[in-house]
C-alpha cells in the first residue's frame, strides 16, 4: 500500500466549487496537496480531511466577516459542504484507480 500513497501524492487534488459570495456561474478551484500523506493510516486520512476542510473554507469564504455578524452565511456553509463532498469523491476515485493499477 505504500506505493499507493506515493502514487496518489503525485496526483494532487482539485476542489472546484462556486464561491458563496460570487457569481453563480463562476467556478473556483483550489489544489489540495496530498504529498507527504500516507492514506493507509488513520493519521494520514485525518491530515487530508483537515487540508480539504481548510481549502473548502477558504474557497467558499466561510471565514469572511460579513457586516453585522460573525456567523458564516448559509450559502458559504452550503458551498463548503459541497466542496468537501466533491473533494472526497475525487480522493475515492484516485484511490480506486490506483488500487486497480491505473
């Protein structure tokens, strides 16, 4: 499985979503590096989840302070949830492809 983690790390991950506060037609992507992460371990999977969550929050501007409130907008939270789901699907596809020898 070590070769799976090394091969997967070389691919990287792109998260694409529509930012909460942008034009709905605009698509933003952010690379999430999986270099140096051993996806065969619980610790490596936790590290990847943290990187994905950080990127989703950044792309969707969850931490952007809106005038009059510190609570992230519903649209920003929804955007981040969709981005995390998309990223997880991409990770699963990458892992499955590597397991099949691709």
